[in-house]
C-alpha cells in the first residue's frame, strides 16, 4: 500500500510503528462492526463473486428445461442427431462439473461463449448493451447523490421547519414508490398526457449524418425520463440517511465548540457537519449500486431502453444459458466492484478508521 | 424504493403526534385491504379471470373500475391483486423475519465462531445484487406465489439478522442480564424471558418493512412477466395494461393502469406509516422536537 491521503504520518505498513505517532494500516468495517484490512475485503469480494457465478451457473442447469428444448418448441422439432451435434457444440453433453470447469476457465480468459439462440458471441452482445445501463445507472446515482446530500443537510439544519417538513413528506412518499411504478407514472404523464419526451429507445435511429453535438443532445433527451425515474427511486433512502446522520452530528460537542468560537454558519455546515456526514453517505451510495442495478432493469423495461434488461429478460425466457449467465455475472461484477471501491476509498477518506 | 434494513424510519419524524396519527391512517388502510381480501368471494360480482364481451369499458355501475381488453372486470382483479399482495407480504415478510431473527439471535447470543461464520455469510448476501438474483431464482424455482415468497425470504433474511444480532450484543451487556446469567439462567430461559420481549417491537418494525419489500418485489416480478401466471396481481394488471398497444390512445389507462399503481403506492405508504409509529414507540427520543440547532 502506498502512502497517501491528507492525514499526516500515513505510511501504511503491515506492522505497527513504535514511534511517538502511531502509524496504522487502513482497515474496513464489516457487517458486524469489526474492522479488517484491505486484503480481507478483497477476499470477501472474490468469494462473493465466486458464489454468484456458481449459483448462476448451477441453478438453471439443475432445473427442468434446457435451451435446446426451448428452441425446438419455438420453431421446428429438432431431431436427435441435430440435437446431439448442438449439445456437443455447446458442451451441454458433458457432465455438469466439466461444464462448470469449462465455464470458469472461459470466464478467466474473458470468453463468455456463444449464445445458443443464434450463436453470436456473448461478449459482443454485452459490450453493446452494457454502456447504456452504465449511463443510466451512473447518471441516476450521481444526480440522486447530489440532490439527496444537499437536501438532507439542509433539512436537518432547519429541523422541524417548513423546508424540513415538506422535504420529509415528499421523500417518505418517494421512498414508498417502486421504480417501475415511478417509471410508468412518468411515461403516462410526460409521454402520453403531455408528449414532451420520446417513449422508447436511447437515441433516434438513422442520425449518422448528423453532428456529434446533435447526437449527444439526442442521447441526453432520451435519457431524461428513465434517469428521472431511477433518480427518484434512489433519492428517498439517501435523503433520510443524510438527514438522520446530520441531526446526530449537529448534537456533537465539537459542533457546539465550533459555534461557540464563532465559526461562520456556512463553514460550520460545510466543513464541520458536511464532512462528517459524507462517510456514512458513501457507504449507502455503495450499497445503492445494487439497488440501482435492479431498479435499472425495471426502468429499462418500461422505457424499452436498450440496456442489459433487453438482453437478460429474453435470454431468461429462452433459457439461453451462456447469455443469461453472462448478464448476471456482469451485473454482479458491476455491483461488487462498486462496493469494493467504496470500501477501499472509505479508509482513505476517514483518517479515524484504522486498526487499533 | 430502497429499503435499507438498518436505517431507522422513525428518525424521520419531526413530531410525535403526527407520526402517531399517520400510523393509525396506515393501519386503517391495511385493515381495509385485509377485509377486502378476506371477503373477496362475497364482495366481487365477477370472478377475476372470467372474460366477457364487455371489453374496454369505462367505469360503470356494472363494472366499477371498468373492464380490460378481454372483458375482465377490473374491480374484481384489483381485489384479487390485494389477496396476492397480502399473501406474499405475510409469507415472505414472516419468513424473512423468522429466519433473520433466529439467525441474529443465535449469532448474537453464542458469539464466537458461530457469529463469525454467520456474519461472513451476511456480508456476502449484502454485497450481492439480489434483485437480478431474485428474477433468476424465482424463474427457475417455479413461478408459484408460495415459491416466490420463499425465495424472497431466503434472499432477504440477512438484513433483520444483522439488526437483531447487534441488539442482542448490546442487550447482553446490561447488568440485569449479566446477573441472570450469573445466577445460572440457561440459554432458553434468557432468550425467552429477557431477549425476545426486549426486541419484540423491533421484530414488528422489521416485519413491516419486510412486508413492504415483499409486496414491491412480487408486483415487480409480475410486472416483468415472471410472476405466478395463475394469479392476478397488481403487477400483472399493470403488465396487461402496458402490453395493450391501444392503451394510450384512449382514456383506458385511467381505470386500467392507474388503479394498480395507486394500490401499490398506498399499500407501501401505509406500511411505512405504521412502521414509523412502531419505531417511535421503540425509541421516543428520535421523535422529540428539537428547537435548538446544536
């Protein structure tokens, strides 16, 4: 680990320094409040990833139904010879454990195989859809974080006041509305009642000859409603957390002391309260990536956005093992990596979080 | 809509009386739903799945909420949806809390390696994207409503488990509990007489939030078309409405799409309100009105 951060004397090492200023290694809070090192964190990350991959691999295969039966039912009957050829092609005739080994080694080589319905490379398909999901999730997480943080601190600052009460009501209601209901409501309001926004897709087709700026604006225009739905879905939790944390921070002795020595209100809010709220907030943002991934599937479905949902749901319906496994694994990697990054940054941001 | 299990809802409330009256409002809404669901066979005038020639009709005396594209009475479907939602809420919510509470109690009480193993499993669960996993497992485990409820419980127990564990850990440090252990009280006695009564209300609050999440997930699955195909749910009504391409060219969405949306929102709000009132009982300090800023 390299030294860094704003805290003095932070040369993180594995053994504790005996000098007057104790050096400490970075550590992370686990679900039980215990603090562990970065290696432990990465270990949990890998174990979780492995668990998800394994569940996603075995679950469809031990359940009744298989992709080739699904193909046969969809189109024409598949005779046993063709079936055997196809099974051999997709390694479906191998024992489960062999298939599992092949799958893991494929993943390690970043080879996710071919789809069973069509034989297209799975990696390519995902590469086409994943950016849209990332755009939707990223925009929503960023916007909801900014609004949630600002609104939460302001509400707590004027606790019990009119702003606080209004915000509280709005956020409590928002918190109770699922994303798919929000998305449908926005669709009905701003596409059907007042036709302001496009109803589907992420960009207008056949615009190759238009300028880059136009295309960018077009993508943004298509993004407004889906991103609003997901943002509103994420906002309630963040607001509540920031407000509650700020209220508890405001009661701390150091706030009283800072106020007593005449720190201006603005600085008090930004430096003394805001920075202390930032850390628990970061944890929630990390946890929300998982919720955003789930919510994004719903929102994409409602707005027919060409993200991962448009790949995953048909894949599930057709029992297309390689494709749907890849979709889940990609989502899992996305969420887990975000959590890992949050955990690793946490120790960097908070000089107090050290072992011993 | 992202229920984080360890965030206190009651800390939201600025005044105690308001929270309490909202709690009653929520309770009345839920009670109404329960009565509707229980008395459904006697209240409804049509079976929810019966199709008729009276399709796409607006609200009328015969069909209070109109009919859908294949002439099914939407009011009956809404009532049937309430039954599905409440069934899932009770089964999945109950399952989540029973599993979570048992695991949390045992982990907090036994401590040591049991605790260590349990909390590592909880870590893995909390870091996993559980919604997509729910879609996958729900689809393969079978689309039956009971199976959906079981899968929800199996995926979401770690939240209550973590809350319960930390409660037990802090409770057992109290003097009278230490004294009881010192006088030779056994595990069963301690849990029954000292721990469970203390965490009772917390369990109720956890149950309420788990019920809300279950309703949301069940309707969401049905909305995506991966719910129980043999049952009408608020989510499946929304899906049917969304699948009808002519929906937006008339006012049909007003009585077809909007009612299930409102039903979901108000049910979840009602559960939130009751939850807020319960949490205020647990910790009245949270609701006290502060005038000072510091």
